[in-house]
C-alpha cells in the first residue's frame, strides 16, 4: 500500500542505513536514532558520552527492549516487551546492603504480574 511505499523510500539525500542525531539544547541530552533499511532499530539517549537510556525496535517498529543506565554505565532496569506493547519481563538491578540484587518480574500479555 502507499504508506508502506513511503516508509521504505529514504528521505531525500539520506542513507537508509544511518544514525540521526537530535540534540536538546535545554537538557543537554542527545538522541541517536539508528536506522537499517530506513526503519528505526535503536534509539539511544546520551548525556555527553554517557548512555542514559536505549530502546530497540523490531522490523515493524514495535519496541522489543528498553534499558536504563546509571552514571557508571551499568544497566539498572531492562524491560522486554510483547508485540502488543505490554511489558513481558522487567529486570531491575538494585543495591541492597552494599550488594547488587537482581529482581525479575514477569507479566502476561495483558500487563498482569505473574510472579
């Protein structure tokens, strides 16, 4: 259909396999959108050189995974998603009594916690 044709056509003068950079002057954050075949596959948010957040997408543009990072570059929260957009699994790395503890929570496709 026409919308699919528009999606697959590269914007004028743009490489279909590229990284677009969007800088927010107010926050100082920069978003890097990674495209393959003109489809968004990864979006990263950075403050300076430090990655703060990233989201991965499937071939249909749906979010498949997101990650939050701490100031040292460690993943603090990672979420995997169902194709309907609901969180399938959330993994949190938290500090308890000086030790890193990993807490995993699973959800059904309707968003109901199952463990």
